[in-house]
């Protein structure tokens, strides 16, 4: 029913605002709000966007009957943008898991040496989902070391897959398509980026090489990922576990190239918040799944426990205290 759909979406909003905001910080999370829409509007919208959807998403059907939706801001085109100025750039990065598990439940030693993302790269290329292997490794990005972060982002750009996109004025100008034989056109990306680096380090845009533009662009991203989200405070480097987390053995970064520099993330950076949230998983799936099956059986035997434990919400302060 429409009421059930509204309640389900509201539960998602509550989880985001009460749970994820406390973990990641309010400034890094947009929880959105539930809105009601005329059914005819939803039907027309579904028809209009159908040809824009990727082929692999077309088997998913849009809900056109409940009249409910989750309203979120369009981060690719800020409302405060002035049309007379250079269109804003929005960079989408899916960083993936940034640490190697150390759980006692792990049965295969390789999981403690090679990160999940790098292992999945081999799997996804072998089954044809992606044509080319990405040299990006999340552990390099989450290291807090600028050299490793620069290396990671460069390889995200070279082989973005679905983990890196660039939007200009609300339009996607750089991404990758699944099962495509064509490599992403980095020259096209550099063409879009050039106006944003008109005068950098006393260089004039017309004389800037493509390599210089790319390096400056990556440097901007590294600075943003290490910043505190615009609060003016760079934050203290409290994450000193970068060395302990070490390297993924599949990473192509040459460790001998590391010069003296910080090896850790500022405590108020978005990467630090994401990593700390990821590392709440101390069991790994091999330790967690048996517990999940036990809980599943427990809830079948004692169905009232589902309500008492607030498994399906509400995700409020009471839930956080459990």
C-alpha cells in the first residue's frame, strides 16, 4: 500500500539521519526526505527516463503505484551556481573497502594480503563484466599518503569502471561503460578540465601540458579528500594505523618510491570517517554470516523479538542504545 511504501522510505531516512550521520558526520550525509507525488507524474517520469537508464538497470522496474519518493539534492548542479560563471564540477568516487581484514574467522590467508577490490577485479574481468583490469587499489587511497593517493586516483581516472565519474554543470562528461571495448577518453576529460586551471602555479592554460592539468586535477581531489569538508580546520592526523594496515600485495604502487610524508588520515576528513565506519566490521563475512543465520533462526522461533530489537526500525535513539 501507499502507506507501507511511505513508511519503508521513512525508515531509510531515519537510518541515514540517526545512524549514518552519527558515524560519518552531518556535513557528509544527505538523508533526504519522503515526498508524495501524483501518480500520473510518476508514470510520465518513468517513461521519460527509461531510455537514459543503463542496459544493465533496465530489468529493475520503477515503482509507479505508491506515489512516494525519496527527495535528495542534485549534488552535480548546486543551486547557488551562477550561470555566468564556469559550470561547477562534481566528482563521484566510490572508494570501496580501505583495509585488510584481520578476523580470526578468515579461512583463506590471501584475504589478509590482497584486498577484496583487487581480487574482484580479476573475477569481474574473467567473467566479462569489465574488459580491462583496473590498477586502482583502495588501500592506496585510504593510506593518507599523498603519493599513494595520487597514484590511486590516477588509475581511477584511467580505468574508472563505475567507481569514478565527472559531472560538469549537472551533465556527466566522463565515465565508463560496462562490457565496452573502448577505453575512456581521457583527452576529452582534459578538454573539459583545462578552463578550470587557467592560471596555476604561474602557468598559463594554453601552455599547460595535459600531464600538468591531470596532475593539478588529482592534487585538488587529494586535498579535498584530506580536508575537513569546508570547516577551515585541517584536522589532526589521529589515524596512525596506515602503516599497520600496510599494502595490498596486488597494488602496483612501488613502495620504494615513498618519500617522507604523513601516513594517516586527518580525523575530520571524509576518508577517515568512511574508513572508521568500514572497520566496525571486525568479524569479516566469514564470522558475521554464521551469526546472521543464528539471528535469523532466533527471530523465526521468537518473532516478537524482531519488534523488541527494532530490526525493521524505528531507527531512533532507542535503537542506538540497544
